[in-house]
C-alpha cells in the first residue's frame, strides 16, 4: 500500500524535491552541505519532479545554479546503493554534456557539485560529510582543478565536533521518523523546512503531483517486470538455439529487437522442435 502524502517525511524523494524547489530552502541546504556562501540560486523546476526518459525512469533530483553559474545536482538516497561513486560520475557527465550541447566551450564549463544526501553511512567511516575532488596520486598538493566536486552527506555521522552544528541539526531532522521530525530542532533553517513540509502536505496541487508520480512509479515497476521477463525469455531462446552452433549476427539482432514476449515464446516452441538453425529461421 502506498504511503499517503500526509505521512511523508523529507527523506522521501518526492517531498525532498518539492521542498528544495523553493529557492530559499535550496540555498540554505547548499550553504550547510558544502559549506559555502551563496547570494541566490535558480531552481530548474522542470527537472525536479518529472519522468526522465533518458534515464529510463523517474528521477527526483534537485537541479540548481547560483549567481556564479555553478551547477548543483542533489539527490536523496534512502536505500544503500553499491555503486554510488559511478552513479555520481554519470550525473556529473550528464551535467557537462547538457552544457556542451548548448554550445558551452570546455574552458567555459562552470563548476559543478553532485550531492547525495544519504540516510545511511555510504563509506562506514562515521563522517557526516565525505567530499571528493580530483587530486594527483603522486603528490596530493597538486589539484586537477577541473571544477568538479562530489559530496556525500550522512545522516548517521558521529564526528559532530568536525562539522557545523547547523549541518548536524538538519541531518538529524532528515534522519527522524514522522513523529520525531515534527519536534523543535532549535534551528531556524530546520523550522523553515518544517513549515514547507506542512504546506506541501496541505496543497491540493502537490497532492495531485504526488498521485501522478505514484502512477508513474507503478507503471515503471510493471514495465521493469515485463522487461525482465522478456530478457529472460530471449536468453533462454538463445541458449536453445546455440546447441546448433554460433548464431548469425542478423538472427541475433532479430531476437534482441523483438519486444513481444509471446512471439519469443512461440519461437522457443519452434526451437525445441527443429533440427537446425536453417530450419528454425525458415519457420520464424
């Protein structure tokens, strides 16, 4: 059963993206996450809560840029992923590619940050914040200065003395369950975000967006199951045919392009009856 909007906390991807669509909320978050001072930010709201076909599914990210044209991509992570490093590499490459396609020269590429807000410790070292930028292996004093930075925030950190208390308060708020998230964290920014969460829960427009997202996710999961079944069926058909020898490239291409699982199942029945690849091809 789906969780209703009123029961969401900010660690929910939809709620986080909705809260951070407000420029003041996003600015406050970035200043705590990095830490840097920002005059103002612009949010690419059309990229925040949408179906992203180029990523083969729904992505709930926060895209922003500041007064210096520095770009930010922020994503909430609740479930532990095994390849967050490569995921960050992909996100950063997408940010660069989008700018290059628009005519930006390499030398003009702005600075960019990919920030993962994790409700778990991604590296197991107990740090509230892990920051990565390119440095020379042979001498750490030499920095690549390619303008890229990747930051992982950890709501389960333990090094409270090494990070600003404002960041710790916010991360504790993110980590809290529904009841705990409504208490007073004695932090003005957290209070501001709490008000935004309350407003979103009472908004008819956001309720409709949330319901639409739930339908998209449901369709995506259903489509994913279908794709998995199709891939499995094609794999089994290939194995059945390979007993006759290596499959010709043109036949393999036909198999891989077929999207109707019933056709694949019909071909499987044929493969079990024929005595050669030529006979199979003649009966396709």
